[in-house]
């Protein structure tokens, strides 16, 4: 601790400081760190996905946060550990040494990445550059299967200036270890990391020199639970209510208002969810087509309801049902549709004719009571042939003549009304059969549509 003569010795310079001065005193960072220019600098790279920050479908931009690592050998950063207190590793400022110009080809914007000012250097010249990067890259996003979509975005690392004879790229770890490495991935967001594929390739433009490229394919999948609850289930509920609405009687008038209310509610629902659907100029997601088809089914259902209501509506000028319609709908269609109460159709028509005959017989009996076999005979005679029981009451013949006129008018009115009722009843029966036929066809179309969507969803899930 002391020099001869009693002077105190100064402490020796620390090993880290001596080594740093030794390495950087004559170091030139402007040239590639090889002693023979023919030697290729091999840069091993590695990537770990930390988080999926955002997926912009409209601008086709993917924002990720990755942990990026580089490893290469610098022939001018070597030392003997025995000379520096067995020091085998040191951290040096990244601005003081040569760093390869490796960039990501898909970069579209500079993210908010933290700056790491140091690199690790080993005594054999191994340099390790570890840094986190917020990557904003262009990606061809396919939203056709939204919200069950899987996106595959590539990150291509390459030297922007040096060709493959100067800088070559390789993978730091085995491809299998990189593929299923989720050790640092934040797994609580909208997107789920499936795997990361890696591939090396050479790239050249026309007759220029080749460049080394290392591609990482980040495959992510959207979690569809939120969109299933907020988009698909309300639409399915409205379609179920539309099917249930067919059980309302077609002649009640409530079905039309019910269908219009459903259509209005579905329109409002589409306006609300329009901001949730991804908007791109490339294509339309399948769920958008699904909503349009559901809207078309609701419109078809409303059109069918309006047709049936117009058919069964009671009108005084309605013509009789054509015979071919009766044979086609009231006879064959009832057998085809397995309508159990089809026998009541003929019974109702028989009852209406019986009522007409009963009214006619009653009026005729009343006329015969007064001595007239036919009302027209009474009109022609005008009371000239009174019954013997009324022979002494000739002064009452004008009153009797008026009563007969009233009875004749009532009988004609009843016959006409029963005829109108019979026509309306026939059209109502036709409307009921046609309503059942169209409802089953509509139900078959909805079921086929649902089975198709379920099959497609199963195929996408397995894929």
C-alpha cells in the first residue's frame, strides 16, 4: 500500500475502464470489422413477440411489440481475459462500435421504441445487441372471415446496403424453438398468437447482387367471443322472432305491423354495428354478407305477409276462387302439406249453402202464409187474390203489399251477404294453405342458410 520513503500508492485503474480504453482507443466504427475483406460477417438474429398492439384493417397496418436480438463477431473487439482480471464480457456504447444496417422491409412508420444505449461484447469478439422494438408494418390483412379470421403478417429482416458476400443472415435459435415461443407474449388482448414461422432466402433485383433475407411470419388469430355476443346473437334472435311471427293469424292484421317492427329494429341494429365491422377497400367480410342476407330474408317475409293479408282481406268485389286454385291448393296442397283439418274446408262451404237455402225456405214459407206461392206473383196480383181468411179485409191490401216487398228485399240481401261471406271464406282458406306453404319454404331456406354458415364456420375453425 505504500511506496519506499513513506509515500502512499495510488489505486490501480479498474479493469472495466482499462478494457474499454483498450478496445476503443484505436477502433474505427466506419468499416466492417474484419481483417480480411473477403470474410463474410454472419449476423444471427432472433425474434420474440411480446404483444399485438393494434390491427388497422382500413390502412392494412399491423402494430406489434417485439424483442429483437442480434449476434455477430467483431474481429477488433478481442482481448485476453488474463490481462484484465479475468474479465470475459463488457458492455460498450452502441454508438462507439460498428452495427449492421439490418432493417425491416415492411416498416411504414417509426414506433415508440425505447432506446437501449449498450451492447454486450465477449472476449472472443461476440457482440450481442438486444433491444425491444415497436414495429408498425404493412400487412395484407384478409377480413373475409371476420370475426373468425387468422392473419399472417411477415417481418423481413435484411441489410439495406450490404449484399450477401459482406453480410449474411442466419437464425439464432432453432426454427422449432422460435415457432412456439410464447414465453413473453401478453395473452390478454383481442388477438392470440398461434406461432411464428421463420425462413431464410436470397433476394435480388434484376441483375444486381443478392441480399440475404430472414423472414418471420407472425400468425395471429382474433378472439371472436365479443363479436359473437354483440353481433351474431342479436341477429339470430331477430330472425327467430321473425319465424315465430308466422304463427300469428294472417287475417288479424297484427302480423304486418309485427314484421315491419322487426325490419325497423334490424335496420337500427345494422346502423349500430356498422362501426364495429372492419372497413376496407379490398373486400367485404362474410359477416356483412350475412347481415345483408338476413335483411333480405326479413324483406321476403314481410312481402309474403303482405301478399297473404291482401289475399284473405274481405272485399265485396272479390271474385270467386277459380276451380284450378281450389284443386291445387285446397285438395292437393293440403295432402302434400299434411294439414290435418283440411276436411273443414268443404264443410264450411256446405254450411254456407245450407244457410242460404234455409233463409230462402223461411221467406217462402212466410209468403205462402199470406196466399202467394211466388213473391213475383204477389207483386203482379197486388193483393187481388186474398186468402179466404182475409177476404173481409180488402182495405189492408196496400199494407200487405209493402210487407211482401220488405220480405223480398231482406231475402235478397241475406242471400247476397251469404254469397260474399262464402267467397271471403274460400279466399281465407286459400290464404291459410298458401301461408303454410310459403312458411315452410321460408323455414327451409333459413335452415339451409344456417347449416351452410355452420359448416363454413367449422371448416374455418379446423383450418
